C-alpha cells in the first residue's frame, strides 16, 4: 500500500470529536497504526512522513454506515424509478449479470471514490456472488471495510441468477467470514447481510442471525425504506418491518438497519430499547422518492444513527459531504431550522457512525491510542471562507474536492488529493470497459 509506519500531520485545525465545540491548532502524530499524540509543535521522528495540514481542518476519518460499492457500474443507468421497480427493472438484473472481473472493477471504483472523498470506514453490502473480489479491492486500496455477501432466496421479480439455495448461501458466508474477518491487520471485517424481508425467507433470516451471533459478525439489512415495501412486509408478516426483524433476532447493538424511513412509534421505541443501529441515507431516499427518515425523533429517543450514501445508482455519488449537508438541512422542513445541528451531523459522520459499525471504542475520534484514521480538509475553497465554527465549515462548506490527505490505520491512502494506493487512471479504464460490456449484455442504452 505504500504506507508509512509513522506519519505527522502538521499545522492543522484539529477537531478531535471528543467534545462538541472543541478544536485546537495542533499536529497529529500517528505511529504503528494508532494516534500517538495530538499537540502543537510536534517534531517528526526519523523516517516519519510529514503531511501538510496548514489552512486545513484535521478530522477523524469519515464513517459511512451503508454503501453498495458493487453497484458502481450501474451509476447513471437507473434513473427515475421508485425502489421496488428500481430493484426489479435495473439493479437485480445488473447484479445477476455481473461477472467476477466486473465485481472487482465496480468495487475498486466505489472504494477509490470513498477514500478520495474522505471516507475511511464503511459498512458495505455486496451482491450474492463473488464477494471475495470486494474484499480483495478493500485490502489493496486501504479502506477500513465491513462487508458481506448479500443473501436472497425468494422474492417477487428476483432473477433466477440471484435466487440462492439457503444452506449454500449461508455456507458461502461462513467461508467468506473465515477468510476475511480480521484480515489486513483488522481493517476488514465480515457482516452477514440478508437483503431485506421481501427477498429472504424466515428460515434464511433465522440462519443469518445464527451465523452472525455464533461468529461475532455484524448483521446488516434494509428496513422500512419505501412505503410500498413497508406495506408489503406488513401484508406478508402481519407486523411492521422493524418489529418483524426484531422478532426473528435482527436487532441489537450488532445490527445495522439501512433507511428506517417509515416507522411507527412502537418501532422507534424498539430501535432505542434494543440499541439497533440505523443508517440514515438522505440522498438515496430523496432520489428514489422513498421519504424522509425522522432523524430528530430518532435522536430524541436515543437511537444510534450513522450516515450512508447507499448505492451509486440511487444517489449517483458516494460523498459523505452530500449526506452531511442533507442531514443538516432536510429535517428543518418538519422541525424548524437547526433541527439537526452541524455538530450532531459531524458526530453521525464520525464517532456515532463508528458506534453503529461496532467500532466506537477505536474509530471516530482523534485521541491518543485510537486508530490512526483521519482526513485533512483544505480550507482553500471559497465556500470555506471566512473560517469560523469547524463543524459548520465541514458540513456545509466542504466537499469531496476539499480532501487533501487521508490516513487509514496509520497508512497514507490519499496524498495531496490523489489516491495513494492505486492508479486511478487504471481504475477508471477498468470501470469503463466493464460498464460497456455490461450495458451491451443487458441491452441498456
């Protein structure tokens, strides 16, 4: 990866995210994968790489709680559809058609975009096959990734190429977890990922729970994203989506539910009581017309919430900045200005998101002993002027173009705005070639 065992980030406005409203002008020394010191005037030790953070914010690396990097090659090719049609007409046929080399190209493109956009940790859901390619890309490019193959064994409109034998699907997940959980010095972790209630039998969901709990893996699924989906789940099960998932064991601090837009009051209380994690994906929810999750209500109840861009075909970008700006403005419509203030948004993009991913004791804050994951945001952009509250600057003034440097596990992954761990030109060429082949096979224009 071209990493350094010692990195000094010099001269930035450091926002440790240890307390709201606190920042300091300081250096950050990262050694052997962890933060060694945060203080002014640190001297580089021999062999230390020095990264310039002058006129820049230094933040914990951003965390995304729900993405689909394997969908990257369907970007800009699934427009103007609501969720269930979007899945049936575009995404499921696309995923069924993917070849191993195309999964790899999609994963490399998505992960490169995440890293160069300041995201250093993510929870990802793959498709039903070729998940090794996703982990290989993550290992190479240097992101901290929790991911897992998708499980599907039933469902209206699901292509035969995605319908799995339940026992074989779970066996594949068990083998993948054995290979990849804890790999790359702990950067990679496995998550058991049944897609959603409408494409998973109760028996598959129960098997996913048993596997995850026996191995200490996260559980990751979609819930209550779309009104039509939520009605269908109630018709199928007689219960709300979140309630049904909790009844089969998909709830608790080891569980992440993406979306949670359409909830009744009992389900909100259930999320809080069970400490189930929620991934708020405002960009995708708007793009698909799914609705607006009531994040202020969830926060008032004490629900654990992170942010996620979801998939490139239902957002068109994997930008944490897009999600932060929406999370800090969208909820004002129902709750009034400042409903989710900039510091709370920044928390969801750092330590709150890390908690959702089960990384809350090591990731999401810049403190001695914590993982050496950080991002340096240049304040050169005119939208960053004049300098003021750093949370407002990062959430409302920043963008992917602001990312100057990125460090994951003490290794430099972005240097001077460029991916440091792979040739971006090659990633682009691979993605374009793979997308062209896919669109011809699928008959897409």
